[in-house]
């Protein structure tokens, strides 16, 4: 009993020795952070640090000085100040990784975006007349020049483009689509759901593997709003198949007098074979094949910011532009400026690979990536210690975002595997890499972590970033959640 009382007395004494919030704020350690984060934030953090410490002292921990509490408060502020959108190294081998933000923008696009961010611009203002202008004028001519289309508009993304087209041209009407093209792409974008939400009646034709011209022709009647062709972005149907290609479908649609909409998904503005890749239909080809409307993304193969393009017949674009939903789907000046600068790079295809990161990554020579892998594996081996095997390997990159889903590009990277084959050691390594100041994201393949180096350009930054790796690998797993 007496001993308990003494203990309680000790704790009371320890609690009394804790510094006040004021003392913490006046400590030397608090001075510079106070200027950086502001007084109010510093007070909050000091209170929080003291509350945590008070609980620890009650459990028997020793009290801390004002300086030490200030240090803890500053650590809290620094953690809170870290953005969850900080840059990372995408070494997954998927160049256009939707979950990692897709395309890295060209310098020209970044510059154009930052200029309009700072200033007022004639976004919807006609400088010649001084009257209200139109948001689409800034890109329309350029998009038409690059695609051969009559008219164009830009919305939030390609999903929005598809939604707006369906709602404008097939509200309360039939939208005819092949059963082989009723795709689901990532993030719950399912073609049938989008069509329903757009107010169109989905009319499925053909079967999963075979759709014939007469399937479309038989389905078209006076209830038809449009015929939709969808790029099967993330899969291929192979074997006993029949697909009605866009040119064939255009003839049928024209004969029956209904618009043909071709959702290209990624879409590209340039011939990818010039960059050593397989052929992917270009927007110009899709327009020339006779589609009345073509939709495609801004941040897939095009390599720009998020955006959705709708190009095609002027009379149909006029109906689309009149849809009140367009206002809800429009793009702001920042993305318009970045898109314009990105599109302009396509006027000079010879220098595209140099200027547009997406094309630069995709066309990077395997030998160059392999040499980088050899250099980095020598540099990294000593950092990982004796428990891991590190080497350079050949691997396969993919474009991502539904472009050329089955074709991969020969690449090279690092393979890192625990010598004892332990799955938990591999998972801890991957987690430690994700905790680095600039997180490193790879992929696990057959018991090894593969870091595909196709998208790694700044070798020095990568190595410097690894300097805290051994400390991160020493941290216990639950301490890791921050
Ligand atoms: C990717 C894709 C979309 C959606 O495009 P976002 O720009 O991601 O909105 C729509 N249709 C197809 C066929 C696609 O591949």
C-alpha cells in the first residue's frame, strides 16, 4: 500500500515537471518552426505533444524538457505538412499508370499551365469584339488540324466525353453496341452503366465473340440515337471471332442515317510504329474511316493532362455543345493551356520523343535502360546488405491505360530478392521503399521485387533518395504507419 502511494507521488511529481505550452513555445527548438508553420499551428502541436507525453508519464515514462517537447511538436507539424501527392518513382513498368497519375507532362505544358495559373486570360472573352467568347476556340483549330475532324470540344476526361455524347445524341433513344465491346475499365467505368446513366437505352447486338454487319443493320430503326463502337482497351477476344470494323460500320450507319460514335479510349495522334511500337489506330484514321464522332483521352497516349476530346461532324458537335451537362464537365484554363502546349508538340513529330515524356519513355532504347540497370545494381547492392540478391534483369514494360493491352516493350530493371526466399522480407523491403522521401514503387514477380527502369531518368536523385533505405528497413512494421 505504502509503495503504491510513493509511486503515485512520483508520477504526480513527474507530471508537475512537464513544461507548460508557453515554455515549449519559448524554447530554442520552437523558434524557427514557429516562423515556418505559424503560431497557432505551433500551439496546437505543442498541446498535442504534451498530451501524448502526459499519458506516457502516467505509465511511468520520464518527463521531457521544453526543447524535447518542441522537437516532438515540430515532427507532428512536419508530418502533417507532407503532401500525400508528393512525387514518387514509378518503376512499375507501366508507363501510363492510372493509379500513379498517368502521363508526366512536357516542359512546354508545365510552363503554359503555370503562366495561366498566375494571370487572368481571355478564357471566354473575345479580345477582338470585347464580348463574351467561347472556351473551345483556344484548341478547336489545333485539334481539327491534328485529327482531320470538322469540329472539336474538350471536357473533363474521356469518360465525360462518352457520357456527354450519349446524353446529347441518344437521350431516350437506342444506343447500339456489340456484346463484344461492353467493356469495364478500371474504377467502375462500365459501358452499360454509363449508357444507362446517360439516359440511353442500351441495345446489345451480336455475341461476345462474333458480331456481323447484319446484326447492326437489323437493330437500327427509328428509335436509334446512335451506333457506338468501343475500343476494347484492356482485353482482346481471340480465336473464332468476327468484329465489324469502324469503316464497315460507318457505311451501315450512313446508309441508315444514324451517327456512328467511335470511343477510341487512349487514341493517339501519331503513328506509334515510328517509335518502335505496335500500331494503334490514330484519331485521324478513325475520323477518315467515317466515324461521325470520335472520343479519346488527354492523359493516355497523347501524353497531356486529364481531358476528354470529342471530335467530328459540326452539326453533331453543335448539339453536344448545347447540352446543359457540358457546363458540369468542362475543363479549366490550367488544363486547357497544358493541353494546347502538348498538342502543339505534335506538329513536329521528329522531336516528339525528345519533348513529350510519354513518348520519350515508350521509345527509350532497351540497351540504354540495361546499362542504367547495371550501374544501379552495383550501387545498390552494398546498401541492401548481405541478405538480398541484387541484379540487372530483362523485363517487359507496358503502355498502360488500355493502350495496346497485349503488346509489351522489352525493358530492363533491377531484381531484388531476399536470399532466404522469405516473402515477409520481400514485403518489408517493398514497404521500406514506399516510405522513402521519394517513394519507390516496383512490382513483385515470382518472389522478387522488380524495379523497371524505363521511366527513371534522374539517376543521381534516385541514388541520393536511397540513403535512408537502411534506416527504413530497420524500422519495425507497425512503426511504419505514419
Ligand atoms: C480509358 C477509356 C475511357 C475513359 O477515359 P478517361 O480519360 O480515363 O476518362 C473510356 N473508354 C475507353 C475505351 C477507354 O479505354
